[in-house]
C-alpha cells in the first residue's frame, strides 16, 4: 500500500487523499502554494544521460494547491462504504460488542430498508453476521436487541481519517485540528 498525500485547498480545508504521482504533478505545475510536514518524502525519477545524476522530488505529507475552493464541507460527498463504516465503529458489532475482522462484519440498517430506512450514515451500524441475521428485517427493539451506540455521520475530516489506513503523523495532527471537538480523534 502506497503512502497517500493529503491535499487541501489554499484555505487549509482538507479535500482528499491523492497519490504521490498526482502530488508531484502539482509541484511540477507550480500549483503547490504551501505545505505541512517536517520530513518530506523523496521520490526518485530517471537518470540524466549527460550528467549521470538521478532526478528526485521532495513531497510533503500535506500540500495546499490552488484551483479548488469551497465554503462548506457539505458540498463534498462522503460515500458510505463498509471500510469506512467498520472503521467508524472500530470493527465492533454494535449489538454484541464483539471485535472482529472485516470478513466477519456486515452493514446493518437500524431501520431496515424494507421498512423505509435509508442506506445512510445515520441509519447503519457494524454488526457481526450472527447479530445481523438474528435482527433480520426488524428494528433493534422489535428483535429484542440492544444497540450499544447511536450511528452518526462523521465530519469530513473524520471521514478522511477513516478512509486512509496509513496516515502519517503530520497528516493526523493536521486532520485532528479539523475534527469536531467531541470527535474520538481529538486529544
């Protein structure tokens, strides 16, 4: 898995994870306005035939680039995927509290879709296969099961944290500063 670079707009709002190749392209085009991170990563290119020297580019873990400006995080889509859902719920079944690997977890709709529930952050929780089957197409109350946490929609910064498994320290510090005060990612 490759280290990803956090791209922000010029105002410092986190936008998305980009590949190091996309980051190098922004540097080459002169679109990087400012950077964050004490230790840039060095990426090597080809060898110059005349000098015999190898080219390289230093890329910081967080880069601000021009071109994308928005005023509200609500303008950005936060897709609901099992990866981010399981990360949000810390890979724990919210009915029996078993902590399990992804392959043994499922997405459960608190209010089943068959009963008008939505496939949205505020209506889904992580459940083990057994609890999901036991609950079936009923609400937790209807199935006599206790839901141990209320589902919630993560903030955009929290969603970016949930999305990337290999966040560098500088990136994490930057994103924590953009999380709500009551976020589990804040110190």
